[in-house]
């Protein structure tokens, strides 16, 4: 049995919080580059250029890509042959506390959803733990801003609605969101599972690189179709019109009840932030 210290986890999370908020993942940067090259609408092309300037300035000066440095969503893949020597949640929270302070990142978490008193250090982190084979530990920090999070939706469709019902719900979600999530957007879509699992699945989908389609050809084709249909809507970068509304669609699916068809759309803006490390 391999033992992993809480100190190592804290130090890793601290570094990941800063890196995720100041450096865009290569796959997202590549998608933005391709979009700028292929965008025919002049205003949209100019807007994409401004977004690129912002990304370069953030990386060069080690400043946040976006003023909303988000909720610290932390995904931990822990090997079954490994154990953490202490409180995992406390170790992650301490890493978030240090990272957001050291990186001068905006602290946006309220201790209570109705009383609205800021915790002052962006904790607690929202932790998702998955047990996997082996003795390793992979940590991914994916800060999530409220502008895109507020545009996310979940529906309990009827099985008879089928794939067309799923498509209609996704496209309607994008239309309702409009410019609010700061397009171009990335969509994480969960299909199946239970009410709660479907929502979690949609956020997990955002962790998959944009250049990696679903392993199932059926869902890979659906991802490509949805991206094409979304870009026909014409919302465009920052809502100014054009063909670049969506940079990528990632679908994750689970078995579900014979009488259920849950669908969740988790929306992220063009700064889909995530950073990972192995311990």
C-alpha cells in the first residue's frame, strides 16, 4: 500500500490553482487558433484576436485569464492501492487557500447560499473522488466561473424523446444562454445515470481534451453534429455574431433506468480552465 502525504496534496493543489487560472490548456488554445483562422465574419475574427491577446498577456504576466477565477472544482483519481495520510478535503482546501492567496486570485465562495457571506479564501473546494486501479494519484483542478455555470441546465426527458429530444434540449440551452457564458463556449454533456449523476457527468465531460472525441463512434458523431448545429445559430464570439459559437462538445454517458432519459449540459466559456498533475 502506497501512502500519499496530505502535504504533497496541498502543494500540488496550490500550484494547480495558479496554473489553471493563468495558462489555457493546449487543446483549448489550439481550438481558438483554428477558430480565428477559419472565422469569416470580420467582427467575430477581430473579437477572437482580442481574446488571444488577453491569453498571451495572462501567460506572460502570470495574471488570471479571467477576473472570475471560479469555484475550485477538484477531481481526484486515487488508486485503490494508495491511501492518503490524513484528511483529503482539508488538504485540498489548504491548497486552494494558499493558491488563491499566492496567485492574487479572486475569492468568490460564500459560506452559505442565502446569507451570502464570503469565506475569504475561496474554500471549500468542490471535490470529486474516483477510485481507480493502481497506486497513483491524479489531481485535476478545474476552476469554474459563475457566468457559464449559471447557464448550465438539466432535464429529465422521456425515453420516447430519443436522440432528437437530446439535440433539441442542447440547442435550446445554447440559444437561451446567448452571450451570457462568454462564447465561444465548450459544452460538457451528460446523458443517462440518475438526476445527480447526470449533472456530475456533464462537468466531468469538460475535463476531456477537445481533440479527443468520445470513444464510442455513435457519441463521437453526435458530438460533431451538435457542434456544427450550435455554430449555425450565429451567436458568435462574445455574442457579436459569426460562426464561432462553440469550440467543442464532449459527451459522457451512463446506463439509466428504463423509464428515464436524464440530460445535463454544463457550459464553459472559451477559457475552459484545467490543470492536472500526478503524485
